[in-house]
């Protein structure tokens, strides 16, 4: 039996086939031990009527090899086409997106020589869960879902990555001063998990100042951990700050597989011209080699690639008069890397990767959680109304409901009792009902249904309801602003 690792490869659209051919050529020359299955994804598949950009048969290959090297694809414009990346991520459960952002000073122009950080982004949850609603003519909602297992898994991945790669610090970026429950939990789990890695320093930053610091002081960071949306935004900021978006590779890692790619798109403006830089995809392939236990080949390619940059052999996107020595096309660049296999960079730091069979990062088992007592403490009923808060309250109080109306809020701000007439109200009020003080008598779903029934019978449109729970007596919901 061959010792080769099976992988699935997709050549993609635009410059995809050109940079993939070059990447595979370098992998082969470096002695990568691979058996390649090729699938078709992207534009042609979309236009054949598959709204996800991938056909059923291709999943068989992905499920079998569990390792996907993917060239960029073109998403056709117009509605109805689903993001292939999101589909693959969700289907294969690729929960971690890893994007190293490195400056290659003085060979690639950057304001921050020495920048070398890695963003570990949660990839499946958060506002990207795609759960959205329109409740009333005025109000739209997108649910931000963070889970404890999802947060623990990504925090563990970040610390395991830091440990495996000799990194010294993990900075968690959140907005827990505002989103105390979701981001608060993400941060608490980060602290809890981080305690198992005493050799790695922990830091935290609120995402807004964190993003600003990445743009102005990127050398302060080592590994950055963030939930999905913040991670998405800071990944692009960091990649741009290196001065070389076209040189970045990324990996998407899950329990059921992994996907490796360049961070850029299919660049249709330069497709077919033979001038695209294959480096982003090549560095994605290097991450893949480390993942499948071929760190020896990864090291050989990565160092030859650094040496090529140092020797001033540059594609047009990074070519600079004075600094660069030779302008090459895609193939010329690939040939130059192959010529340097076995050589080390002389100015930039040489790369070392763990070698041996099992170098893929393993995620330790999730921590067992203590059972928790969950009881209902109340209900929020969101109704459509064009009344003032006081008139709405009067109408609701008149219904003589079995639960006590505690407060009315609009867009989160308390407008009754003691609202401020200056608060701008839309057509979507939240009525908060509680029987008595927290920890008092438990409310049942029957109580809540009875309240909803009477409110609907009085002619109100109920846009949505939320149950209010206590967990071991602790509030599982926030209070209204100003309450
Ligand atoms: P893009 O990244 O393709 O191109 C942006 C600019 O960078 C262009 O000027 C392009 O010529 C240049 N560029 C990109 N890669 C380069 C390379 N390797 N060498 C030299 N120059 C390079 O972004 P875009 O133009 O916004 O998107 C084009 C298409 O790619 C769209 O259909 C988009 O949906 C898709 N896209 C796909 C992926 C993916 O498959 N992962 C990611 C991003 C965008």
C-alpha cells in the first residue's frame, strides 16, 4: 500500500487553474507524498444549476479524503447562489479558520517589518449562523448564536496551535462590555481553557480598539482569537497591513476534515494572462502538508519560497523597481521556487515545522459540564404596536393577565414604567412578564401560553416570544437598558 496521503483538489475559476497548476508542480518537485483526486467546483457548476457551486459526487471525495486543497472560485453575480465556502465549512464542520499574517520586509513593502501574527477565527457560529427574521414592517433581526462547545473548541484550537508553533501569547478579541452574555461567555471560556496552557500568556482586548491596534501596532500581537464576525474583519485588516494580501494562505480545520486555500479571490481581471502570483495558494498547501504530517516537505517548500522572495524574483503584484531583481510570471515564479528547493533564506528567518506522522493539531475532549437547574422565570412577548408606551401599557394592564407586566422596552431601551419621552420608538415593543421576584415561583409554559392567547385575542400581532430562564438561579437574560 502506498504511504501517500489522499487529498481532493479543485482548480477553481479565474486565475485558479493557473496558480493550482504551479502549486501542484512545486508540491511534486518537493516530494510531497500525495494521491490527488480532482473535483470541479465554482462557476461552471453554479451555472449548471447547482446553487451551492458543488455537485453531490464531489462530496464523496471530500468525505473520503477529508483534506481539500481549493483554488479560488468566482461566485456568479445575481441572487440565488450560495457561498461555496460557507457550504463546505458547514458541511464538513470546519470550525477553525487560521490565517497567518506575516510581513516579508524588505522584500515586500510594509510599514511594519517584523509583523508575524496568526488569527484564529471561529468559523461556524455567531451572526454567520444565517438565522434572520423580519418581525414587523420596521424591524429586522439577525441572531448572534455563540455556544459553549463551539467557544471551547475554538479556544482549545487557538492554544493548541500556539503550543505547536512556539507562539507565546493568545489575545482574545470580544465586545463583552456590550454583549455581556454571548461575548462574555466566549471570553470566560477563553480564560478557563487558557489556564491549561500556563506557558502561553493570555490577553484580552475589546474588538474596536483591538482592530485599531492591529492596524497601527501589529507587532504587539502573536495569536489572536475571535468569534466569527470580528475575526472576519480583523483577518482582512491584518492581511492588508502585511502589505501583501496576495501572499496569504489560510486553513479551515474541523473534526471531519480540513480545507486549505489562498485568501484572495479568482482575480478575473488578470485570469489567463499568466501573471498571477501563486504564493497564497502555495502557502495554503504548505499548511496542508503540516496538517497531514509532511512537515519535512512543508519546510522545504516554505524556505525555498522565502529564498525566492529574497532573491528578488517577483510577480508583478509585488514587483518594485530597485528592490526586485526579476519580474516573472506565474510559471517563472514556480520554476524559481523549484530551483531553490533545499535552500534556506539568508535574511528572513527560516521556517521550521514539526515533522513526523501526527503533526495535525488535536483538540482535547471538551470539558464535562455540571448539570444545571433550568427554570422559567418569565416571558418576553414582542408585539407590533404604533401606540405610545403608556397607552400600550394601559391596554395590556386592562387585560388582567395571569403574569405581571414588569417592563416595556423598545429596541432594548426601557420605555415603561418611567420611560423618557425622548426615546425614539419603532413598531416593535417588548413586553416583559414575570410573576414575582427572581427565584420565586416557577412559571410554566401554560402560564405563558395563557398570556399570549389573551394578548392575541385583544388584537395585537405577536411578532415573537422569548422565554426567560434562570440557570441555577442565575439570570439567563439581560435586563432592559435603563431598567
Ligand atoms: P480578488 O482577490 O480576486 O482580486 C482583488 C485584486 O487583487 C484584483 O485586482 C486581482 O487582480 C488581485 N489579485 C488577487 N489575487 C492575485 C494574485 N494571486 N496575484 C496577483 N494579483 C492578484 O477579489 P475580487 O476581485 O473582489 O473577487 C473576484 C472573485 O473572486 C469574485 O467572484 C469573488 O466572489 C471571488 N472570491 C473567491 C474567494 C474564494 O474562492 N475563497 C475569495 C474571495 C473572493
